[in-house]
């Protein structure tokens, strides 16, 4: 759910004088809506000599939850800012987080054999469009190893196999994955067309910290060959959906969606090519919003601040 709520960009400063040159901070919070939240937050930031550059809030009518995102600068030490916000957090029972805006999110990328989406992600990473660090790429196949080497990123092959009796090594593979998450201090896992279903346990462990791109405009045409299903049905719109990973396959909170108009004159192959174009842009946008701390969870939906 994209927020269309009141937005104040570069409001009047909380103090007089010139804006400090210190690195920016981003404050995000959510709590049960009640009187005095904005006043209390503004007062705490005033106490630490903050200069607000952007403030957005949203009151969810469905859940009664209040959401807020504030960008500001201050010369006050980060620990002192945290101390100033702690009483407000406790008073309103907030889920409150304070982030340094210049800190990049440590991100592990997973892929299989389709390199278009992975390439879009790695290219934007290299050009600095995405505020992420990628210490490692993980794949269940070897086809995209040369792409990882081209971008200078370590590649780890973790195959997922099935024996003749139907048993798999998925538990072992996921344990190796979590070892990498711990080793590299990973904050976000991105599934760039990783064509393996994660276990319910792993989905829960990565709750709110794993983003998947689904090659369809959810919730239609789930399962295999979605573009071919769409072509057979004669659809006029195809698309892609970026969402958080949950144990419910392809039903996690949606972060972003993109649609592409198609016609009866185009083949299923055309659908695939057009779909791959929007998959990359949709996933990159979702990753950027997440790493800029613009996405807050509201039950099974998201609030996405501009």
C-alpha cells in the first residue's frame, strides 16, 4: 500500500542558524495511533539540535497504526539521539529505528540461471544507484558465476539436489546459506530469480529481510510459465511484483509492482522479454526503497513513503 498521506518536505528547521553539515539520519517508527506522537518526536529532535529535512506520516485506517519517517541532520552524537528518543519509544510502545543515511545495507543476492534481473541489480550497485554492499552472491547453479566475477563479487555455489528416493539436501543448503548470512553480517537477502522455494523456517528467520521478484503481476498466474499462461488467456497487461518473502509462497507483503501493456499480436516469447525488462526495474526499486528505510510493514501490507 503506497502512502498518499500528508508529506512535509524540507519543513522549517527545528532550530535557527544554518543546516549542519553532519551526516543525515533516518528515523522510522510505528505504534498504535494516539494523540501527541508528532509533537513528542519533534520535541525530542529539538532537544538534540536537529534540522528536519523531510517528515512523512500515515495513519492506517485498517489497523489503527501510525507510521512515521523523518530525515534530519544533527551534530549531536548518535548515542545521545538514541537516548533522547528512548523515553518516547517507551511511552508510546513504538517500534522505533534510527539509521545513518550514508550506511549501505549489507546484501546477499541469490540467483539461479536467469541473469537479466541479476545484471540489473549488479549494474545499479556498481554505479551507486543502490545504497547496498554485496559481499557475496549465492546460486544453486554455476551459469551466472562469470557475471559475478565480471562485477568482482565472490560467488558461492550451493546446489540443491534430490536423491532417487525423493530426499533433498535443502536443509543442509539452507544451513550453509545462513552461515554466509552470519559470516558476512548480512542485513538483506535479495532473490533475483532464485528458482528454489525456501523452507518455512528459513522464511521466518528472514522475516522482513528478504525480497523476492515474482515474474507475474500478482496474484494472477502463479506457478510455472506465467507468461505463457497469460498469453494463452489473451491478457492485455503483464507485470512483475516485488514482495517480502514469507512461508506463504508468493503472498508476502508487496513492496512494488510494475505493469506492461501487451497485445494479441505479440508472442509468448515477446511476453517473456517484456516481463524481464520490468522485473529488473521493479526489484531494484523495491531494494532501494527498503535500504532507504521507506518501507514499513502494516500487517500483510506495506506502507511505502516517497
